[in-house]
């Protein structure tokens, strides 16, 4: 039996579907029992647990051959990342109590970076989980290709996509959620000991200009990428309701300046199968 947190999301759902396709038992870990109904219909056990509740998490993870752990995204953390620190402490305590056979934690590219940024939340959690004597794989994917979902309306209606990734011809390591879920399911089923890092990206790196060109081909109209001026980011993010935009700005700087990168570099990363063309085509069809 494999426990899967985040099962109602894109990546967690992919993990669960891959495990079920391999005839593996799945325990769906959800915050709201109603969200597990569909997975129960597919033959999954359902466990209700909040990511900050040690006792609920331990019960959900206990007896599992493997546990897939992902934490809710927080794009506007408080200074010092207290939310991530609380989650890290809860996960550590729960995993120490439950002692599953192995763990795959969904981390991120750049988790090893020493400069503070939005992704430092995963750095904090990785550091705490490394103290546990349970086999753990830290899966670090690149920028999610599906982030381009937000660009579909603007590309279709105005022929422009706004890019925070700059310069526009700089290749970016990206990964598709389908590949992330598939690889996570494979790693969950691999026996091993100790802690390891697996870094994942697509078959080739992609520039914002290439994303715009792909949208143009799919939509049958000219589409170009435009760089959002760096000096406008803070005001823009605050206008969108963010209280602490600095970590997000630092993350974008990290990608653009190159210090958010895979620890083993491009040559040392595992390569997925899904291309950005395939992902963007699905996003366009989804948002017709």
C-alpha cells in the first residue's frame, strides 16, 4: 500500500494513477474526506489528514510501503518561512511515528541554493527530513510546464505572453506534471536505503520565445513573448494581493541569473518524455 498526499492535484493524481496502473494499492491522503470519494470509487483507501497535524499524518502513513509527500504551494510566505518550518516539524514527527518503508518528497530545482528565495521553503523541509532514519528520495523537478496555463487566454486573445523568465532566449529547465508523477511512482516502488536526490526535467530546455512560437503554431496566429520589466514586479505582485513579494522576486532572479539550477547540472538530470509542445497543446484544448 502506498500513501499519496496531494492526490487531488495534478502531480499527486498522476502518482496515484501510475501506481494503480501497476496494480499497487493506494491510500488517498486528503484534507477533506469528500475530496477522496472519487478515489474511493477507484478502490483506494481514504485517510483524512492535515499537513500540519502530526497524529493525522502518522495514521495516514502508518503501514505504508511508501509515502509520496508534497506540501501545498505557498506563493506568499511570511518572512522567515514560518509556515514551511511548521510543516517540516509536523512531517518529521509523523514520519518518525509511522516509519513507512520509504518516502518520496516532491521538492524543487534549486533546493540546494544558499540564497534565500521562494523555493527555500523546500530547502528548509529537506534539511529537516534528512534527519530521519527513513529512506527518502528528494525529487527535484524543474519549472512546471503547466505554469503556461495562465498564458493561454492572453496568447489566444492578444497574441502576447508576459514573461518573468528573462532574457526571452534563455533556455529554462522545465518538467511536465505527467512526467513528475510517473517518475515519483517509479521511485516509490524502488527499494533503497539512505537519502538521495533525483533531478528531473523535460527532453530539452525551453525558452520563453519558444513557448510563444509553440502557442502561435497551436492557435494559428502570431504570438510573441514580452518581458515584464524587473522594476515593476514588486508593485505588480502587491497589486495582486501579495504581502511579501520579495521571495518570489528572488526566485525569479535565481532562474534568470542562473543560480537556481540543478545540483548536478543539465547533464546530471533525469529526462522526462513529455515535450512542451505536447503540454501546451493539452492546455490550449483544455481552455477552449
